[in-house]
């Protein structure tokens, strides 16, 4: 029996070796044209070292661990377009962290350049730490950005690592799936977007949606599958006259024209923002035309194709996007237009050249590949953004979650193009103000800004700029940054510098308070020691000595209170320590919660204790039984329950993983939960009566409120009802939606 088992194991081991070698050879084939003399030996050494280091390790799925770095290396070369150095670092990216090999070993084997990239990858590997506290998480994210500014290859390899982890997420626990998927949506997808990796960004978002909202993902995926044949027919019908017209116009260059479906996450975003069902999303696909032509004829030929298409189909003038004349900040170039196609359907058309297409798919790596021979203005887009990133990170205020949130807005927000009085262009996020523009030019210019002239007209600091505006900043030597400025600036650089200036001003004022306190303590005969400062901070409820000194300087703290302190040698002792607390009857908040009856629905908490505990339902998403939920321990309101598709879920799960509690509804049909729907329809006679008849008469439901507003023959309204679970709410929505004249019924996302 033992012999049979051993032979089976050996056979499996042989099969695994074949798979591992096949993956390695695939990487060599992908690198074929890039491999120089000596590279093959280095690659072989890296592969053998990684295989040996991970030989006894397996992934959660059960496969040999070495398949993961091999897959990451393959993504790095095939999907991002990096070279030999990055492939070697991808093969070794987990070796230092997971084995006994050190960074010094890597440097001895491969050199300082490789060791530096591997070190960067090792430093940011702790991001997926479910137990990390908030500060640690913020620092981890900051490390990612620091490595990006230092050597962008580090973050590109990390994105490949995250993409493969997302592709193989099925083997993880549901808790880790939620955490990793939310973190991906929160930071990695925006980074991929900013670096121009649109294909990877779309796949990351789709995979994140698959695990955070599987029902939504499957509904859209099935919808795309069911409509594939009809879409293919329509695309062919759309393309046929375009091809014929290009041939008639003696278009001598090779071109490819095809339709491709939009990403699932993109369709879902449209469904949410437009408030429409899958069937009502008109642009489920885009037509892409890719021209193979010399660089000096790109612009002319793209516009020629645009002219031919708009001769056949009527364009929407509002939907023309010219990213050839003014490329996006991440280097993306293309012409986008939306035209009225056959059967009265709007169709998005994207016109690119082969070079533009490679930059669109491989982002940063392709951008640098094409830098040689490009104009300085053309090539500086991404490079200037990396310089901008270094400036922000050099700010002393960059170690907080506030910074991360501000910076994330910079990553994903739509761009606007603003001009200086001399005609130089600056790229800012949509919603940026004149003060953001001033800080973008120079920190000191922002700090002294008192207003601006936009298109020669005087405007305030808070004026929101529009693309094409020309801005002249007006300054005064007497101006100082104010805390009020934080309310209307939008860029991470502006917010960071304002906070820095405010803190510096606070430090300057605090010096006076420090002097006052020092003199008072000298009078009492005690030193300004760390122990005494800590005692004073605790007594006056200040978080730091800086806050204590500042409070004394501005008069918020009266140092006459020091007379109540007692002195023991050179130590101060707070008068509050003399109070004796009876601790016999004190219990923790958690213990108190366990001993109180549960109000509302019952939740089973999977954590250190399975006892019932007190909780509140989050008002931002109003969860009800049947919803996929998680518990979140707040600082002041105990445990709050959120839906996993709550608008706030990605930020909470990504930044505060250590405060998330695995949560599941217990079966309880005795308790009702308040929930609501938003309805729209035709303002017909008796429509309200029909709705109330269904609620009270047919469904016998308890309705708390109904509000209806009508305009121009259309009504919109909200209905708040008590339901036992999600199934009951869906049945209610379906029944209301089937009434004559009702156009749409959707669940309320936010409490009204």
C-alpha cells in the first residue's frame, strides 16, 4: 500500500516539475528579443534560487509556491512590457521575506541594482496585513508611493504580484477575500490607472467586484454572455461601412477595427451613477480603430479617420475627447467620440495608432520605451508627475491616512488643463481651485496667495477652475496660510503644505508657551523633564507637549493650576491621582455588552467570542438580514454593521483591517428592520393609491413613510418600510415595480 502511495506522489511531483519548467520557458520566449549576452545565465540563476528557496512551500490552493513568482514574472514581461531586470526581481520578490536568504545574499548574487528593487518589494509586502493597525496601514501605503517615486519598476512588479493574487483569490477565506479585494479597489486600481495600465486596472476592479459583490458581478457577466451574439452582429453592421469608406479614400496604412465589451466594473459604475438596469446601459462595448503609421503622421491620420466616421455616423459634439493634442497626465493618447449608430444607438469610438495603443495597454513601461526621439514637452508628462509625487512625500505631514485619502483623489480624478500667463500648461484634478494651482506652481506661491485673475477676471482663492482657464496668481508678503483653506483645496500637495505651514506656525507660537512653562517650573524648583511633561499632558488632556505649550501660549491652559500639583523631589504629581477609584464594579464595554439583551436583529459574531454583543446598523447603507455584511469596531459607538457593498466599505476594509469583525445574520423572522426604496414613474391618477394598496393590502407590510414629488408628468418618491430580511425587500420592490406606470424601483443607498 505504501509503495503505491509513493509512486502516485512521485508522478504528481514529476507533473509539477514539468508545469514549473513550462512556465519558466514561456518567460524566456516572451523575453527572447530583449535577452543580451549573460542575461540567460542570470535568469537561470534567479529561477533556480527561487525554486530552491520555495521548494517546501505551497500556496493556499495547494500548488507549489514557485508558480506564483513565475506567474508574476510572466505578467511583468507579457502584460506590462518590462525587461530582464524586472523579471529577475519578480522571480525573487518573496525570497528575502519568506526564506533565510538576506538582501546581502541578493546583492552578492546579482548586484546592487537588483537588491535595491527586491528591497523595495520586501518593504511593501506587509500591506496585506489583516492585523495591522491604522497607523501601520498608512505607513505601508506611504512606502508603496515612496518606492514608486524612487524606482517605478518596484510598483509595476507589485501591481503584477497583486494581479496574480487577485486571479487566485478563490482559495482564500471570505474574510481575506473581502480585505484584499477592498484594498485593491482602494489603492492598487487607482495606481494602475495613474500609471496608464488600463487593462490591468480594469481587471483588478472586475476581480474585486467578483469577491465584494458576487451577485452583481454574476448578473452583469451573465448579461454580457447572453447578449454576445447580438452585440457581435451589431458591431459587424457598424464596422462594415467604415471599412468600405476607408478603402474608398485610399487609406494606405494597415489598420485594425474591432469592438470590445466594456469592463464589468465600468458597466456596474454606469448602472449605479445613471440609476439604470443592465438592459438600459447602451454602451456595453466600444469600437476601437488602431492605425499602423509613422509617428510624424499620427495626428493627421487619426483626424482623417475621425472625419470618415463622422461622415457616416452623426457625432455627439459634447462627447469628443482629444487626447492626441493634449495627452492625459499618464501619457494616454487617443481620439474618443460617440456617434449615433444603426438602430438609433449611441456607440463610443476610440481612434489610436499602434504606438498609442501600446502606451494605453502597458502604460509607464511603454511610455519610457518611446521616449527616445520624443519632444521634451511630450515625454515629461509622467516624469513630471513622479517629481510632483516626490515633492508631496518629502512633506513632513505625509504619514497620515488623511494624506492617503487626499492622494488617492489625485490618482483617480478626471484631469483639467490650466495655463500660466506665459502659456505653460499644468495638469490638475477636476474641482481644483485657484489656490491648488498656486501651490502646484510653488509652495511659497501658494502660502502667499491672496487671489487670482482667471482669464483676466479677479476671482477668490476658492474659485473652481475649468479646463482651458489661464490663471495669474496674486500674492502678498503679509499673507499666511489659514485652516479655512483646507475646506476648499483638493490636491494632496496643497493640503499637505497647508498642514505643514499651520504646524510650523503652531510650533512658533508654542515656543512662547514653552518659555512660560519653563520659568514657572524653575520657580517651583522642578525641571522640564519628559516625565513631568507627560504628567502635565495627562492632566490637561493634551496629546503632545506641542499641544500643551500651544495651549499655554494662547491662554487655553492656566498655569496657575500648577499650585495644585504636589512635588516629590524633581517630579510633579497631578492632583487627580489623589482620587481613589472603586474598580470593583467596573467592567469593560465588551463585557457590559455581553450581559445586556440584544436589541433588534441577532448577529452571530465570529471572532474571539461567539456571544451576542451590542451593535448598531450603519446608516450609510442600512443593512438588513440577507445582506452580506461585516462588523466594524468604531472608536466611540461600539460595533457597527455595514453591507460589504456599502460606499464606505473599501476604505474601512483597506485601512482598518484590525477593527473588522466577521459577521453573519442569525435566522430570526421576529424582528423588523427599516429599509427604503426610491421609485420613479409616470404621474398618473391613482398611482399613490395603487402603491399603498400593494403595501398595506396585498403584502401586509408596515410602512413608516412615503414621499412623492412630481414634475412635468414624472414623479419621484421614497418609501420607507419595515422588512424582516432582504428577500422580503426584493419581493416588495418587484411587486411595486410591476405596477402600471412605475418605471424604476431601487434600494436606497443612503438614509434620507
